[in-house]
């Protein structure tokens, strides 16, 4: 009789732990799927950010070239303006 009670007690513990194991496995599966989706989303967002960084760098480089070109043009215009003024005064 005593052995049967011990067996039943162990059996209840086994059933309880098997239920807990099944619940944890379901939770793990859900979390694994969620982690996978988050990793994919992160990869897409990092790629987009890197593309933005590249575009920003290209735009900044083009802006600097435009700025340098406009400064050079301004210097040429100032020099030519001075030359024209000198020619008018000479004549």
C-alpha cells in the first residue's frame, strides 16, 4: 500500500513536470520565432541606415565640391571686377 502511494506521488510529479516542460517548450518556440522576426527586422533596418549613411556622405561630398567651386568662381569674379575697374580708370 505504501509503495503504491509513493508511486502515485511520483507519477503526479512526473505529470506535473511534463506539463511544465510542454509549456516551456511552447514558450520557447514562440520566443524563438519572435527573436527570428526581430533579427530580420534589425538586419533590414541596419541596411537601410547604412544606405542613408552612404547617401548622406555622397551628398556632403557633392555639397563641398559645389561650395569649393562657388568660392573659386567668386574669387575669379572679384579679380575680373578689379581688372575691369582698372581698365576703366586707365581709359
